[in-house]
C-alpha cells in the first residue's frame, strides 16, 4: 500500500475513483452531487487549497479522500473506494 498526496495533474485519477465509488448513487433521488463533478473542477479545487490523498495497492489507485486542513481541524469529503476494494478497510486506512 502506498499513499500519495494528489497534485492537480492527478485530477483524472481522483475523478475516476470518485465516479466508481459513487456510481451506486446514480439512481438516488436526488443523485449524489459527486457525479456532477468534472476533472476540471477537481483540478481547480486542487490548485486552490483543497487536497486529496490517493491510496494505491500494487501501483493501482483504489481509494481516495478529498480534504481541507484548517487551523485545528481536518474536513474530509468524497471519501471514495472502488467497488472491488470496498469492505476491506481501505477507507479506514485513508482516515488513519
């Protein structure tokens, strides 16, 4: 397992992981707003103070969490684990 802090050029990886993880909510009413995000919107957020960490297993991206650090707080959102790795503790690894 390897963790990498995402750079703006990693926006496509972040986007793909998020779409895979949130695809189950496509038919929800209303559907998750995560499905409306674009590679460009993620790239812009990474350029302007938002962050993301990507978890790799055998050099394959399998999970990510986007976050914002403030003075004494960490706010995370869009926690995403691809379906084949869900239920295997990947989200826990990211948060720890």
